């Protein structure tokens, strides 16, 4: 076998040797070298030519026209506006459900810079407006018979008409805006004080009518008096509805610290409006005393002082009556005046 392998090696040579030949000869026992088994021809499958995939050409969108851009902007703004309205409506519903006092609540408004909602306290100087209120002066009484020579009647009429419009704007304000105006605008308390101080009382009104007074002035004066009384009524009420109110502590603080009311003002209200509006004036006084006990204590002190003064004035009358010099039922008005200081 070894010789046969050697011969086979020589016959085939190095060029013809491969692993299959060596394996066949090694397994051959006949002594004759065998030719290597024929190689199997590997038939290569013909590949189909690759088809070129044509990419779809996407055309660039045409630029929008000015009209289309404006339409998109309009829709966007409408959507934002609807979202804001929905937000504000939800906040308003929350306030109604919460039923908190105006001194504890907030209202959302649009920030001027960011255009987004921001919370503002319901009682804040944010709500204050410049109404241009001016004090009421004695010469603004149109019933005065003695009109100063330097008084321009047309300017007086203009002031009364302007004041009437200003009071109407103040009274039309929403609850929390009204109280913010009264708290943070000192002109309101100055106007109330000056009007109650200088307005003519019923016993001061002359029987006749001044020549310089026109029906237009009288109408304006009456309208101012009516709206001023409405203002006093509103100032005396801490609550106007179940969801529009000030807490009792806040109301007591406001009317005292901001001098919207005091004892002299209360007395003036009674004197000016008590005869024609007794029930309403009584409610004003009771509400003020109930919410701010300090006024009640001060009022008692003032009344005691007034009674002492009246007793001193009446003492001569009483002495004269007891002495038999005069009888009380026979005293005339002129005689009573002689005893007054």
C-alpha cells in the first residue's frame, strides 16, 4: 500500500493533489491509484437584474399667499381668545362657588406684557380709576340767595353736572371695584366730607328762589343730592349679594381707618336726609354702629355733650318758669332766643 501511495503521488504530482484525491487513494486497497471524483459543477443561478427604484419627487409646497397667512393668523387668534374666555369663565364660576369675601378673593386679568392671565386681589389699587372728584364748596349750593359777585354761575352748573356724572360712574362700579376705589382714592372721602359739611340743611333753604338760579341748576343739584345719598347707602352695606361682600372685620376697618364715616358725618346724614328718608337713614346708622362699635361709643359721648349743652341753654327758661316770671306755654320764639348764648 505504501508503494502504491508513493507511485500515486509521483504520477499525480503536486499540482493534481487535493484533499479528495488523497482521501480516495488512502482508502484504496487495490494498489492502484484512483482518479479523484469529478467536481460537482455548481450551477449559479442567474440573478435577475435589479430594478432601479425611482424615488418619488416631492414638489416643494407653494408659499402661502398673504390672504392665507392672514386667515391662519385669524384662526389662531380666535382659538386663543376662546381659550382665554373659557379660562375666565371657569374662574368666575369658581369664585361664585367659593363665596369668599372680596378682601380674600382674586380676579384674573390679562397681563399687558405677557398677554397671559395674572391674579389680582379684588381689593387693590389696580382697580382704581382717576374719576377727577373735586370737593363740594359752599358756593356750589344753588339755593343760596346771596350769590358772590365773582361767582361764575355757568362754572357752578358745569361742576354740578360733572359731579353728577362722576357719582354715577362710581355707583355703577362692580362691588370689589367700588370698594377699591373708595379705599385707595382719598378724593372719595374728601368729597363725602365736604358735601355733608357744606350742603344746605332743610332749615337753611330760603323760602324764595334766587334770580340767578335756573331750573337746570336746580335739577343738577337735586340729582347730586340723590346720588350722594345712594353713595352713603352703599358705603354702609358690607354685602350686596351672597358672593359680593366684605368680611365684617375688613368692613369695620375700612370705614374707620379711611374715614368714610365718623360721628359728625353720621349726624350730618341724619340732619340732611332724615326727614325725607327716615327708614333708609335709620338702616345706615344701625349698620355702621353694628359693624364698628367704636362709632357707637363715640356717638354716645357726643350726644351726652350735646345734651349738656341743651340743658345749659334751657336752664334760664326753667328758672324763669319756676320763678313765676314766665310760663313755658307762653314763651314765644323771640323770647326763647333771648336766653340762648
